[in-house]
C-alpha cells in the first residue's frame, strides 16, 4: 500500500542522493515527501532552491519503483508547491539523456525547455516548468 512520508527530510534527501549516485548534491532549503510501499521508501521528492522574490521552487525526484507516481502523490506535490511554498512556478531539471524523467515530466504536464550544452559539451539539459495554474488544472494534479 502506498503511503506518504513527511518530516523526514534527511532520510528522503539521502535516498534521492543514493538513487542519483551523487552523495555530493546539495538541496538548499530542502523539504521532502517520501513515498512508501509497504513501509519501504520507493521514491522521494525534494523541494529546494525556493526563490521568494520570484515565487519559484525546484523539484528533484527519484524512484526505485514505478508504483510511486499516483494521483495522491501528485496531489501532495501540488499542495506543497502551491500551499506549502506559495510558489507560482515549479521547475524540474534533467539531462536530455534521462528518458524516464523526461517522460514523467511531460506526462505530468511540465513544459520542456532544452538548453544545449548546459550539462557539458554535447549534453543538453531540459528545464521543465509548470505554473501553479497549470498544476491546478492538470489531469494528474487536480486538488481534491
């Protein structure tokens, strides 16, 4: 059974770092939502780099199971972006080579912006954005 984990930011950020294979990643001001399946952490969402002037927040997500992406998880993500952070724009970034992340971001409704060589020569970074209006009207993220 899928459950949400709140209040364990260090655990969830550690999980995301391990899945990324990057223990050195910093998540400034990070807050998290963990996704549990029968008590096991299978995904983590980190909200970080909050910019109060622009009202933007960045999301980093990692998972070790496909079962994590449910309507309930997306509603929790939306609630945090809109109500918790008070953001007007959510941002996700990934390599153009990370096809699963690109598929998920697009399926959720994020709009891609490709920046050539942002990850080094020959590797573009895709910066995905979604306004809170788009989050509220998204088929996966409508708040109940």
